């Protein structure tokens, strides 16, 4: 079988969950299905950290084009070199295509439908147009969580549930499940500006991630420690690249009365993230909405207790291994953080449950299920 894959997102400098998803599935497809031929279409040069591996059954096809690449150059290539199936991991299906070509799209989330104010206007128009078209036109849909499937069925009532298959993401145990390396951990902490105990968040910096609530909760903890006259070396480490509309979050962190204790080192090497996670007192994921939430599994794999917002797919992914808070309440989050940091028994319980929860997820499992859905 000939399978075409839109891999142009692996060209981007910024690494996010959707690109990690594509990269990890391409690490597995080649050896899981040596009988199929895979055509990986992309636009420019792969990000070195996201470049797919070399397999005998992979044909990497680079086709530069200045604008609307998916709808122009990719569509042209697929018209003249039509595969048996086209997989679009980012859902923007080419409008012009041969009817005989089966199409499968992945829907990661529909956050732009629920939080349009958190997206630039030009991006919002494009996201809505291509999601509306692709969801209705694709032969099959992959949803990355039951929550995402429910959102599709709610927002697109004409879509049959049988058209959608839920296939969960995985995580990278080779990075996050390593034993602690004190020397390496100390080196990365120093580079990140960490000198004491710390709370950690890993992910993009953008409004939907709800980092202002995390900063407010941190300020509450610091203020109360000062009021009680207790010594407090607690710091907040926000690791990730600035994405769209990040200015408000960055400004709030810089203007905080505890700005010296809020560290924002930007994007770090992926291999360094496991070391930072393992050294943290607690991992907090305060997002307002997630299609899946890979960092939750990564933190569990690192042996860190996890606190999550109680919305969208997060309870589905975290199960009983997380402590949940109301996403709109910085007071609730502050209380949950204090509870985890101060209760060794609770910390141990969450870590143990996390170690069991992550057994349900892997990139190999995700790749096997995805291949089966693409081919059958």
C-alpha cells in the first residue's frame, strides 16, 4: 500500500505536541509496516530535532512553494502521484484531489471553537475554514481523546460517530523515565536560573495554557509564606517557547512582586526536560483546554506528582493519578500546590499512581493503531 503523509509541520522551528506526535509516529511506521511505502511530503528543511528517521520504505519528498502549500504544491503532487491513502496529521485536507484517494485526518483539538479570543484573527479564520471543510470531507477521522471525539460530534452534528476513531498519544520514556543524574540536573537548573525548590510547567506560552492563574497561585503561596514569617525558597519554572498572544503572560510574570522567583528560560533541549521534571516538587498543567496533554504523562514518567485543571481531556489522560483544580480559581490551585508540597504521603501516592497510569500509553501503540486505521 502507498501511504502519503503531510510532514511539513516537521519543518517548523517551534516544537509543540502536534509535531511531537507526527515525529514519533514516523519513528515507528517504517519498522512496523515494512510492506507499505510511505511518501513523506514537506516544504522546506526539517527541524533537526524533528527530522524523521531513514527507512527503506520512506520516500522523503521536499517541494518548496511560497504560499498555501497544502492547497497548491501538495495538492498538485498528490494529483499526479495519487497514493492509496493520504494521512493529514494536522487536518487541513487539500480541497482539490482525486476521488479515489482515501483520506484520513487527525483532529487534535477544537480549542479555537471554544476560546476564539485566544487566537489571532487571521489564524482563527483559517482554522475554522479548514476544520469545517476537512471534518466533513475526510473519509475517516482520528481523535486523540474521547473528549475530542465528543467535541467533534457536538460541534458537527452531521458527522457519524463511526467515522471517528479515538487513538491516544504516547510519551517519550527514554527522556522522562531515566534515573536521576544529580550532576546533570544541577547543571540544567543553574542554566535555567533555579536555586531552590520549584514548581514546574512545561509547554507553550499562550493564553489557553492559563499560566496567569498559575502565576497568581504562586504569588498567593509566596505572600502567605512571608506573612507567616516562614523561610521560603520556592520558585516557579515556566519552560516553553512564546507562542501567539504570549505578551500578557510574560508581562505579568515580569511585573510580579515575586518576579525574581519566576524563571522563564524559553525552549530548552528536549533531552533536558526530563532532568528538570525529576528535580521539581510538583508539575502543574493549568490549561483551559487540551486535546490530550502529553506533558502530563511526561511528568508522571519522571516520577513527579501532577496537578491538572479539571477540564477537557485532562481527567481522561491523568485518571486517578492527578490532583485536579478548578481552572478559573487561582485560590484552589494554590491550595492544591501547598497540599502536595507539604504532604509526603500524598506525593508518594500520586507518583505511584502515575507510574501505573502511563502504562496505558505509548507511541508504539499509537502508531500500530494509526496504521491499522489508515490501511483498513
